[in-house]
C-alpha cells in the first residue's frame, strides 16, 4: 500500500515513453470443479492458490476465511490464527492471485477474478464445516475485496465480515497530482517498479515484525505501476461500496494509520452509521493502532475484540472496557476517535 505514495516522485519525462496500457493477468475459463486440495485452493479456472489452515484440536466453534493485503500473502494472519485456534476458531487463508506463491506473482489479476476467488472458496470451506458460523476477515486490500464483492453481486453467504483498516483510499480523496501521475504512469511505464524505502511511513510499531517481513522472500518488495493502478481501482470500488451492502460488520481502524488516511475512513464511518441496515454495524478505533492492527505491539487487544464480537456480536468490547479503544456509534464520536491520526 505504501508504494502508492511513491508516485509523487515520478517525473513528467514519462510522457516521452511510448504509450502502453496497464497489464492484467487475466483468469482463465472455468475448468473442472473448484476444490480444497491439501495445501491448495483450486479456484474456478483451475488456478492453484496456496492455502494455509489453522485448525483447533478439539471442537470448532467458528470458522474464519482471512484475506491479506497488497504485496502480502496468507501468512499475514499466522499469529492471530494461532491465538484463535487455541480458542476453538478455525482459520483459512490463501495467497490471492499475483501475491505470495500464487500464479503471476507481482502482476495484478483484476478485482473481478479476486472477487470470484472469494465467492468460490466460501462454499468449499462451508462444506468442510457444516452448520458452523463462518466469518470473513480482510486486512487492507483484503478488506477492499470483501467490500467490493458485497456491493457488486448477491450478498456473500457468511455470518459476518471483519474489516481491518480496509483499503478505501479512493481517487476521490487523493490529491490531484497523485491521481494524474498514477494515470500517466499506468499508461506509459506500467512495467516499472517502485519501492517505499525512501518514504517516511510507519505501517506498525512492531519493528521486529517489520524486519521479518523485509526478509521474507514471499512478501513483494517492488510493486509494478500497473498493479498499483489496479489497487487504486479496487479502492475506488471499496470506497463507493460503503453504503451498498447490508451485512453484520466489524470495522477496525488505528488512529495512527499512515497508509489509509482519515479522510476516506470518515466517509466509510458515516456511510455505515447513517444508513439503515438490518444487521449491526460496529466500529472500533484504536488510539495507539497503526495500519497493521493485527500485528502491532498491541495486536492481542485487537484479537480479543474480534473474538468477543464473533461470539457475542452485540456485547461490549474488552478494549473499550479497559480504555484501549473507542467505539464509534454516531457522528459525535468520529472526530474525537481520529484525533491522533495524520490528516492527509
């Protein structure tokens, strides 16, 4: 996600390059039956997406399908999944197309294919755990995939969704020069790669975790411009979807998030709070939370809130009880909750 900010450093010299178009690693035709096969999720077109599972030794109370963020992969949920597993919650996570060890690493697969993968995997996991509540958990880009899927088709057949710092930084809330440079770069140098190394952005306060990510060969370090362009399209869709789906939702955000700015998140808060939904909308803001809420130093506080919500959706959150988070329930709560964040 951080590499989007790098576009402000692209020079107008891009105009001298021959015209190109963003490249999409298109999915193939429907082939065979989708299935979970060992450590693989074989999707609708036969694509083999690496699958990780954390399964309780005893009775399974709840099942979670977790979707990772941009340039990350399914292992992002490992620490949280171990915590959940020990409390009777099964967790499944797969490498989305273009990430981790999935096909076409580094190339953007298109939001339609990513959404179709999600819609394909849900019944497969349901079949493994019949009659057990099933939730989706999306971090950053993963949250945007869930939001866009909910708004562009039939409701997802799950019991609820957890959105951790969802990627909703729409073009409508970007400065004009970033929108212009992104469009220019995507059409002139779509193959070029960018890194966030020169940017003063802090995705988490967990330095040891960030060091491990920097050394993990499955985490993408250089992003193609056309992949960033595709991510922007997905974020546009997620931003616009904020008032279009009616699902039992838990939305989590860190007031110190330097990746997803407060401006688009305010919009999402208002859309979720000011529309009439048939199912509960719960929003938590963590004053000391960064973008990687599930891996911050206070990550266990967040895990415990998720656990509490899945087992008692209308109950009180432990973090609110002990002052580690603030629940946003109305317009009057939005600004006080975000007061620690940078207003970009």
